[in-house]
C-alpha cells in the first residue's frame, strides 16, 4: 500500500489548516454561504437535506486496517455510529456538524487520508478495480497509476474550476470491473502484439442525464506520457467545455458536440505544444510509487485446500456463500473474499462502526492488512488463504456481514435517494430493501444467478441505473414517486446503456415487477445463460409482454 | 482600483481604453478586438501597450503580438469560471514574460492558484484587507504539479523527490 512521505503529510496538513480557517471565517460570517460553498465542496463537505454530509476519499478504494478503524472512530465520535460506502469507492458520513469538520479532517490526516476533491467541479477521487493486485486476470496492478493521478490532480491550480466535476477510472485487467467506458476519462491497460503494455485512453463516457459510452482518443499511450497527455485533455475541456448550462457541462457533451475527431485533434495539438518533452520525473515518481504496491509475500500453497473443502461439505450456508462471494486470486491456495454490505432488507453500502472494526481485524489477521471498497458498495479482503476462509465467514456471520448475494439480485447498488439527498426526486433505499427482501430466499437468488440491479433516486444517476442489467430510476410525477425500469445496461468491457421498458411503477409495485422480469428470464433462458446475455439475445419484447400484458 | 503585486499594493499606471475613440497619451490597455483592428498604429505609438483578452479568446491568437505586449489582462467573470487559468498557463508557456493581470471576481481563496499559473498582478477591490491577501498567497507550502510559478520557499514535491532527475526546462518563480 502507498505510504505518505513527509511531503504528502505536509500537503494534507496545510490543506486541513486552510479549511479550518475557511470554516472559522464562515462561522463568524466573514464568508457568505455562496463563497464558502465551493471551498467546502472541494473538501468534500455537502449541505444535505438534514445536515452536512462529509465525503472522505478512499483513493482507488484501498484501505489499511488502521485506516478502517479510524473511519469507525469518526463514525462513533462525530456521526451516528455508521458510515455509507459509495459507488465511487468513498465513504460518506451523513450527520456531520460544520464546526467539527476540521477536527475530522485532522483525524483523517493522522491516518494518511483526506477529503480533498471528493466534490466540486474538479478532478475527483480516482477509482479502480477493487480486485487490483489480486485478480487472476490482471495484466498489472493499476493502483500505482491511480496514486500518480491522485497526486497530480490534488489542488491542480489550472483544473480546480472546471466546467463540471471530472471522474477518472483505471483498470489493469481485461475484465473491466472499474467501468472505464462510463467515466470522463477511462484508462485501460492492455498488451500489444509485441507484448508491450500501454494504456487505452477513453474520453467522454458518463451516466447522469445524458448517458454515453466513451470514445477512444489514444489506443496505446506509453505509461510515462499519461500525465502530459491528461493535462492536454483537461486543458481542452477547461477551455472549451460548456459553462452556460450545468447539465451540458460534462466533457461527454463537449466530445459529442464538436465530434470525437475534432476533440482528438484539439488534444493532440495541445499535447504537441507541451513545454517539457522529458518525462523522467514522472517515470521515476511512478517507479517510486510502484514499490509501495509490491505484491505481498504470498506463501507457496497447493491449489486444493482440504480444510476449506471439508468445511463446505459440512456447512451448506458456508458452501453457498463461497460459491457467490469469492473471486479468483492469481495465486494458488488464495482467494478474494467479497463481503456484501447488502444484508437482506438492509441499506446498500451502510456499515456500522462495529462492522468496520471487525472487517479491519479480519484484514489485519488474514489479508495482509488490506481492504478494498468496491464501486458496487461492498468490501473486499484481497489476499486470503483458502484455509482461513471458514474462520472469516464465521466471524462475518456473527456480525451480520455474511450475506451470500455478491453479484446477485440482492447485491443492489443504490444512491442515498430522497432519504438524504437534496437533489433526489424519489426514495431509493426503500426500493432496494423491498427487492432485497423479495429475493431473500437464497435458492431463488442462486437460480437467477449473476445480476446487477442499480437504483437511482433522480436523473443524475448516482446509482448508475443506466448500466444496471436491470436499472431503476425514481422520478416524481405530480408529487407521487414512480419508478422507470431499464433493461440491458452494463458497465463491463462490452458496455451498454439500458433501454426503458415502458411506463413506470409505483414504489410498492417495483419489487413485483422485478420478480415478473426475472421469472420471464428463467422461462426463456438457455442453459447457463446469464440474465444480460439472455436479454441481449431476445430483446425487450418478452419482458414487456409479461409486465404490461395484464394491463 | 487597488492592485496587488508581490504581496503589496501598487498604484495603477495603465490607462484603459474602450473599443474605439481617441487613444490617450501614456501606457494603454486596449481590448483584444481593437488590438487586431489597429495593430499597425498601436505598434508604432510611444508608450507601453497592453491588451485585455476575453476568456473565450484563444491564447494562440496573441502569438504574433506577444513581443510588443507588456500587460495582458485576463478576466474572471465569476470566481468559478476557470478558463483564464488555462489561458494564463498557455501564455506563459508561449514565452510571455510581461505582466499578467487577473481581473473580475478575484478572491483570496483563489489567489495562490492564480499565482501558480503565472498571474502576477491582481485587481482586488476593496473588500478584503491587505493582510488577508498576503496570508492567502501562501496557504499551501507545496504543490505536486511541475512547471508552476511559485515562491522560493514553495516546494514542488515531485521535483524535490527526484532532485537528480532532469529539471523542468525552465523553472519559473513568481514575481
């Protein structure tokens, strides 16, 4: 894991002191709310429906046990004893007081964390594959590039007042778990015919009101050119991105309006003008950072773990959980444990301070002191011996963390919705809870298999409904909440935007509608065919007929 | 209008002119459109020449005029309209070494960013005390990015970490 040196420490301390003075001036009335707003936003502090919300950055989703314990401490001391893990691999606290915020930022700085640029029209926290460094299919760990980008984008003087927020995602594996095609910039590592590695640079993807799949502007950029090239992209966006309408201000609109070719030529022209051709410092910095991400000292183990197999035979619940919640590790005898933060009927992504501490303890004992937050709002223990999995499961079960629904119907992504958010038009959490309860029956959920259900409480799409295999969008129709259903979205390597199925449903009808869709799928699927594949084969028609025929 | 330079207040010595009409004697700042229209005449008159560029104008459009210009003004119509940061950086990277002035909605909380991209004078209005501006100029003691304008005691982190590597071609320093 990356560790701060003296410079990183000083940087975060300077920033915290700066915020403390800004918050003081606001509390004394020397700054208007309008002037304070962009300053607090650049430190992750939102004003929500009921209170301030603080969003803390978890760079590329990686946490140490110590950091996770500090997050639990903050939840207890300054919030209501829990936190909410987000779709951008961050954590949010929903009940924060303005006068406590600088102290919280200090507590974060103590464990090498911050809330810089988790909001505002600037470059946000860089996200990546939650299995980075562990996945069997990975070409290289994308986190060194993530850290390089974190540093470069932190308080970038030129790019702190962009037309709109800016999100970058990085993946080092061919199976895209970081959704790089639906980010402002997506970076995908791949090998060319000669076996060398380079980065595909994808620009202008995004969700929100106008969902778009990004376009490739460079197919094979050498790693050491990333900073220079991204500077050129950012400058073109900063200069020419629209500022007249916040709903048309993301880079995807610029790329769409001037066209991918024109956009590309502007970027290339800007890149050609860069004053410094040498990238020696960037290369050395990347090497320095990469050393922190050296693979942990894994033992040489046999692929087969008799203890693990025996425990599965003796315990059907455990066996079922292992089938759904483990991921393929690159080393024999090891596995990736995915802890679902989606208990049946629970709030997606929420964890209590006690659960955070337990997960920290498990990571310390069994996973080289490392945890990950996934963009699907779950927690990952990346390097676990198969021999230890049963002990971990028992501890998780005792803490209400053993939901066996990872990647299944109950593993729902949902934004906070109208229960917390000032922008929402409908509630998301109760819908997620009703669907989760509907499929609490484990046999049914397993029969349905791999499925992504994503729920957003307004058209800003924080719950990524456009790329859910089943997407649910909450809207307001004359004071009544109703929900639109889309099918066929995906944020994986073959990314697609879901298609609206038909008229919306009232909140209490949504779970039944989802059940009808899934029953239809079960009837028409071919052996072994997952929901998304079946939908892509047959299209919307059978689902429409099943849903709307009766009416 | 108070003007901030090198962390102190300095008197305004430039005369601002409108799109047309008689040019006064002395050092004048003209709108970009007038510079294009009357270049012939402007380049020959005695006194220093400055231009005020819009933030939708392109920096490249100034390239041929740069050797003659001693002041370029860039506007911030709102503090959160960040286009002028990029234009400032482009002008400095094109080799412009004259005065670069930020006008419009210039606030203390953005002062250090403006210094870092190469602005050196600031139209600051009457609202904040000089002490507030002075403090605002050094809120951060270091920056990650390379090639920024900065104080001698303001560290550039990546360069500090790799002192033996090739330095930035031209290492600028603020004022």
